[in-house]
């Protein structure tokens, strides 16, 4: 379905981003991986995806908190592939604390990576999409783009911002053959969620098991974590030609959380 297309997936060396990158490769897309991790493990991952699916896979270790590194990453991708046909803004970090105890540097980092980085990738990737009259932008937001939770002020603010950014840009490029949508996962069992659990336990004064059962899964009527493959399947659907009329959509995939 995606033969000949090139997809940049930020934050794709693990978790949701990696799942999406693998799914796109399985549909024939060339992939640009981005994220942090052990260099040998990332190279093995890159080679594995390329070999398994017969596509080109590049890795770019750009730090998305830094504008100059984002600009260099996009420039390299365009030089190599000519365009970024599918842009997935997935990179994100989290920190949990009451707002009056929230470290300023953590606020700044979360806003930079979870929101501002998407502004930079969008402004740089859209012109080649416009030239080709085809493009797909998929912003990985969160159920926290639609509802809030305590002790996550920066994350909730950033994800609400992503929802607004998605709608605004979708309207700007509505006649250009480009769709811009946001996927809003609930709690997915990823390294990002796992790292939150001790901080949530500390902030709420409860055990880590209570965090899982009484906080995380309590929010989702299915009482199950969303699976990475489920998010990747939705992203793959949105990346295809059959979804040309779906744009500006903020799409929950959260076990019924926001239906309550």
C-alpha cells in the first residue's frame, strides 16, 4: 500500500513509534527512524527492518528538543529521499509532579519535545508534500489531548496543543492533497508508561500495583492496556490513499476512556 513512499517516524527506536515504523515498512515504505538508545542495538534494528521488508531504512539521532538538529534531520531526509511523504510526530517524554513542585526544566523539555518539535517538523516537511500534492501527517497525541489527569500539567498542556495544531494545519492544507490527523492512545504498555508508574505512586502516595489497577487501567473501561499493534494499525490506515477525506480528526484509541 505504501510502496515508494518515505515515512519519518520520530521517537521510533522503541514503543509506539517503533511499532508504527515496522508496520509502514511492512507496507513497503522507506523509513527514517529517530530516537535515542544504544547505537549497536539501533543499528541491528535498522538492518533487521530493512532486510525483512526490503525497504530502505535510515536512522537519525536528532535531539528533538533542539531546533537546529530537527532542521538538519529534515534536510538530510529530503536530500536522500526527495520528500517525506508520511510524517509521524510521535516523540514524547513525561514527568509527573504537582504543579507547584514541577521543575521548570522538565516543563520546558516536555513542551519542546512533545509540542514544539512537531511545529518544526511540520513547517519543514510540508513544502515537498505540497509540491507532490500528496502527504500524510499523523500526530501521536494522547487521551490527554482530550481529558486531563492530575500531576501531568506539562504533558496535558502539550497534548492539548497537539490537538489544536493538528486541526489548524489540517485546514491550511485541506486543498493540497495532504491530511493531518491525531491519534490519541490511552495507556499503552510502553517504556514511557512504565517509567511513569513510580512517579505517579509517589505523587499519589500509593503502591505501584495500585497505580496500574486503580489509576491507569481504571481510566479505561476495557481494563486492558492498548496494544502497540493496535495503534500501528490505525496509523497505517490513516497513511493510505483511502483516507483522503479524513483530516483534522482527533481519534481516540483508549478503551472507552473518553466516552465516560
